C-alpha cells in the first residue's frame, strides 16, 4: 500500500512538472509571437521624415504602416544610418529597414528586398542660371571666348583685304592705294562691307583677278557670317553663364559632391568619376552653395525635395539617369516576405498610393 502511495506521489510530481514546463514553453512562444518588430528607419526626405515631436512620416512610412495594418504587425521604430540599417537587418538585429534604399547587387548579397515600390534615377544639382542683367551681358563682351571669335573674324577679313589689294593695287590705285598699309586697310574695309552685305559701293574691284577674288569672297562670306553669328551667339548666351555642367558627361571635368555608400557614390565609382565625400545630402548641397563644389550627384527625388525646401541659388538639371528601384529591406530569406509583398502590391496599385505619391513627391518631380 505504501509503495502504491509513493508511486502515485512520484507520478503526480512528474505530471505537474511537465504541465508547468509546457505552460512556460507556451508562454514563451506566445511572447515571441507578439513581440513587436524592430524597424530600422533612415531619414530620407520625402520618403522618410521626422517631425519635431519625433514622429515619422513620408512615402515609405505610409507604405509600411499600411502593410503592418494589413498583416497585424506590431512594431517599434529605431533611427539608424544607412550602413547600420543594412548591416543590422543582415545580422537580424532589426526585422525591417525603411528609407529611400536602392536595390543593388552588392546589397542583395547581404540582405533581402521586397518588390520595388518606386522607380527613381540620379539627378545633378548645380548653381542656378544667372539673371540676364545688362552688366552680365556687358562682361561677356570682354570674355576670352568672345574676344577669340572677334579676333578670328578680323584675321579672315584681313586676309580677304590683302588678296584684293594684291589684285587691284596696279589697276585701281585710286580706291586701293599702292602703299601697302593704306591699301590693305582699304581692302579690309571692302571685305567688311561685302561680308555684311552693306555694299556702300565706294570701293569695288575692276581687274579680272580682283573680280574673281570678289566673287569668291561674296560666296564665302555667306558661310563665314553664318558660322560666326552662331559662335558669337554662343559666346553671349545667358545659359552659358550659369554652370559648366550641362549633363552627366560634364561631371568628369568638375568638382562633384556626393554621399558615400549611396547609389550615387556607387555610380560615380563605376564611371571612374572622383567626388568629394560629405556625410549628408544637406552638407553636399551647402558645399555647392559655398563654391566648394560644382555639382551634387544624388537621387533625383531627394535632390528636388531638398531644393524645394530651401536651397536658393541651386537647380536640378532636367536629365535623370542611372534608373534605380526603391524597396523595403528584410533579413535574408525572411519568412514574412510573401506577406509583405502581397500587401505592398495591392497597395501600390490603388488610388490611395497615388494620392500618397502626389502628396509627398508631386511638387518634387
């Protein structure tokens, strides 16, 4: 009898221990299932912004919070830099990464991405065009480019005047003096009035050789005056006054500023274009304002947004290049990737997403 009682006590203890262990395991699993996701956030206006009270807003935030609502995700935001976002998600210190993060092959080797939610490209910010003031135009008349054009034109006129003087000096001494200096001067005058089609008639060749020179010069003048008109216009155009950078092909000859570890830095390295390193886009734009750099290369939507917010004296060139996709960052082989993608696809195809894009990027595109 005592043995039966002892056995019953042992069995009861074992059952109690097992039940307690199962309860603890269940509680741990339940706690793990409901633990808020750790979301790494990098401020990248207008995709991610932060107000004075520390609340996050922006296009990427609107997208993520919709996805989290659809999938009943609880989460907490953690402000980080770009490098920490990538490495933290790769090491699974964070569950999600948000910002204007471009999809690249190098990053794909460390982390996973959702489907792209926005297609952008790189842009170039440069000093804005100068106003077309009278003083600005006056200075161009004394520029090296304009003076070079006028010197070349004078040289051609002098050559034509010299040739007609050689042909006319013995046959028409009254109009083209035999004395070399005055005769060549008369020839220069004749070449100028002939080129400009003024044709005063005070001087004209009479010899056969002189008339041949005159005929050739008249037809040649049509071509020369057209070419020189274009050259002079180019030398005086106000657009030439604003910046030495007209498109991406000019970047190799100027001082470029950008942010390291960004997609723009990757593109510049790939094209073998040297650039000045600045920690933030704001610092790079301030460098151009201060004359320390000639151009900033960065994501076009972010450039336009920053300039719209208050960088006077700068503008973004109309050409975008090097297309790139923005996506949400996830750990490698993340289990929730399919859930996130399904919610993302449904959202970006709807009217609410188009309204969000217009709200955050409408004035920046």
